[in-house]
């Protein structure tokens, strides 16, 4: 019998702290040994990948992926049909060097969704309906504070399902919690050692800036975006200036501090948000943050990209929080990647098709009629929206695709340019997500005993840079925000538990190769399981 199934020779093996040139032996899906060289007889029967000159990194872990989320609410409560299921979304992940994804089982306010266990079982059925190319786990989105459910079900989610993280919203009408409700859920999460993820945007600020109906009718309210006819996709960003994230991050930090709950801010997109996180970290509070490629590669200018600022097609770039106003914010976000403000770098892959009735193009434009035939904003659907005279950007599903481009974008924008080291790349994209979400060292490490998950890159000299087009990607989305962008590298191999699933531009794995991951409590977050007597936390007595 062969001693190893797979051998990777002479690669530059990168961990979150070191780079060393060595050879890796894999058997039964696990890393067994790291050595200088193998004797020829040890290599008999093994597949050998020559990684001379290449970076061998632990497989990417994308901890923020929306797949199969319900049309009723969409990933954010705004409707819209999530166009990737587990089959297409995970295939896209594999092609981009990612071997683990964590997706969202989403509670709604419907009575049938009161039970979180019901929500998870229903979501799991969707994953099982197709299977996955890569390993996967679930977060739970909680939008209610039913005391009995929190009391009885959080522990079952942890124990039986290995769901050790929940996401809470400060915005979106159908998902947001009040401060008091947030405290209820965070308190339950803390007691169960579950990590709390926060979507930090101030929903009231957004609505106040956007919608005229919110005000009492005593005055005409002509100053709001919608009353001024500022409803094109571009104005989505103006309805969410950086202060919207700034206020919400500060408030969530204070709420978490009150009850000593560690928190992780998802998709931080502004320099202000990053600065607030940094300040809390400097105070010694257990505050963590995620950022995403769109905040480094898009700005408000991209919301004006197509033909005219009022063109429907700019809806392709709508996500929440929006990209930052200009590149000066991006410089500060890069600093946050380098100095540890950002713990993880995820995609927030949130796939909607553009040319689809339940996809991106929904809304009214001032000059929509004159654009008939020129863009995709034609036909019955547009007519009915015009008749309803409703706001446009408010109705457009939020979110952009990016599970496949996540690692290549970080490589192109930050590793190739020398802004981050290869070790930092691994920390942000694999090791920290594994630790943060209770998967380490099974995932996120190249050590004996860890799963043999790898992404292998040949450095730029051996790689022709190229311009990306959407037809190169494997998602079920008819566009990419990065169309035409020059990429300096792309993964040569993606390997899942010893099996090559992506090689030289071709998918080699099968749907069903991926396994469900039961996760444990976070291995990164401090103070999750034990209450400490910390004078900065005013209500530590809660846990006595
Ligand atoms: O616009 C975004 N980010 N949509 C996805 C849903 C979310 O809030 O993560
Ligand atoms: Zn969110
Ligand atoms: Zn008013
Ligand atoms: Zn998201």
C-alpha cells in the first residue's frame, strides 16, 4: 500500500507566521508529514505535484458567503433571488482557491421561523439537495429575541449542529434588532460561547435620508433623496455615508462592552468604521473585524460607471455597506489589513443575476424611459415600477458576487504590490477565519494532522497577468463587478482533503466532495467562555 496518496514537493510552504521550503506528505485526506525530501520508495504510488517556486498555502476559508437564501426575504430582507445554490457557489469557491465556505441559515420574522432549529434544518435540506464541491458550515442569522428560543435552542445549535456564530443586524427593516433586543441575543450568545457577528449600519439614518413617508405629514419633506428624485443606483451610496457605519460600530461596541460580549463586525467598508474598531481594540476590548474585496477595489465612482450615473446597470455595484467614497478611504483600509485591525478577509458573496426579474434591475430612473432599448431596463417590469412610482435603489437587492475572485483580488491588490506579506495573506484568508470560527487546526493550518486543504500559486514571473471576464467564472451570476480588471495571479491548484479539485483552469472535483463542518467555539475570541472581572465592562456581575 502506498505510504502517501499525494506528495507536494519543494514548495514555499506559507503559514500565518513562516515560510519554509519543504515537501508535504498526505494520506487519507490529512497532512501526515513535512520533510526536506522524500526517499523514492516513500513516493511510490503517490500523486506528486512539483511546487518548485510556488507558494503552498492552506486552502482559503471564506467565512461570509450567501447561498440559497430565500426569495421571501433575500439575504438582507430586501427580496431578490439568490442565484447561486450550494452546487454553483461552491464550484466557484473551488475555482478561486477556497476549500471551506461558511454560509447563512436565515431566520425571518414569520411565525414558522420562530424556531432556529427549524430554520437550520430547512436550510440544511437546501445544502443537501445539491451537495457542495467544498467543505461548508453555517452561521445563523437571528432576527427575533424570543426568550424561550434563545434559552432552549442556542445550546442545541452549538452542540448538535456545531453552529458557533450568529449574525445580527442594525439595519434592514425585516432584520434589524433594537438595542435592547440586541442585548438579549448577544447575552444568550455569550452564555453559549457563540461568536456574535454584527452588520453595523444605522437603519434609521438610512431611512431618514432616503424616504419621505417616514416623516409626519406636516411638511413636504422635499429634502429626502426619494423626494428629490435621487433614486438611481448611485444614490444608494449617498443614503449610506460612512457615518452610518461609524455610528453603528460605536453603538455596537458600547452594547457589547456593557455585557462583556466579544463581537466581530462583518464587511467593514469605511475608514471611520475601521478607526472605531481600532480604538476599541486599543482599549483592550475583544472587538474583531472582517473586510471584503469590494472595499478595496470599488468606490462611489463605480456606482456611476455605466453610460450615465442614472443607468440601471450601476445596480450591479450595489452592496451594503457601499464601497467607500474614494481611494483615500482605501488607503486607510489597507493599513487596517496590515496592522491587524482586520482579523479576516471574506467575500460577502451575495449573488443576484442582473438580467432576471428577481435580480438586480428593479427600480425607477428619472430618465428611464429615454433609456429603453439601450440597457437592460426595458419591458413590463420597468413599466410597473414606473407606475408604482416607488424609489429605485431602495428596491434593488443589495450584494455583489465575489467568492471566486476573493483570493486573486487580495493577491493582485495587496500581495503582488508588497502591501502585505504572504504570511499575512494566509492569516487573513485562512488561519484567522479557522480560529475565529472554531475550525482550527483541522482547517487553516499546514501541520501534521490538519486536513490536506491547499491553494497553490505560482508567483507572478511564472504567470501571465490577464484581464478578467465573467465567462471565466463559475458562479451563476451574469456579471462580475471586476469585468476587465487586470489580475496578476490565479490559483494553479485547489486541493480539498488531499483531492485536487481545481487544476490549471479546470474543475477536477465533483459536487458532493464537500462535507458539512460542525464547528467548535472560537479559538481566537478572548473571554467568550469565561466572564472576567474587567473594570471596563460595567455589567460583569451579570455572570456571577
Ligand atoms: O449588500 C450586502 N452585503 N448584501 C449581503 C447581505 C449582508 O448584509 O451581508
Ligand atoms: Zn451584512
Ligand atoms: Zn417630512
Ligand atoms: Zn453578507
